[in-house]
C-alpha cells in the first residue's frame, strides 16, 4: 500500500467500512509510515473537535439579555 491509497481509504477505514484484508493493509501502512501516521492522528483530532463543536449548546436567552442590556444603556 502506498500513501496516496492509504489517504483515499482512510475515511472508509475510520468508519470500519473496509474488508478485513484491506483494513489490515491500511493498519500496517499507518504503523510503518510516519507521514500517514501523522495524517491519521490529525484526522482523529479533527473528528474529536467536530464532535465537541456539535455538542455545544447555545444559551437561548443570550440574545434577549444582550438586547435588554443595549436598551438599558
């Protein structure tokens, strides 16, 4: 497996959509290639950041508080 193919297969690998044989090939490549290992680590970090962003809740009263404060001034 080369780096280009590894990058193309990464999403399917990450979502566990590869055949066991192909998954083993990607696993092996990531373990032996420092560039692809770094790519893997960055992609995992990006996924975590996105997941945290999705969990953030906006205070439904924030805009009302801001508008009240503006009107009071």
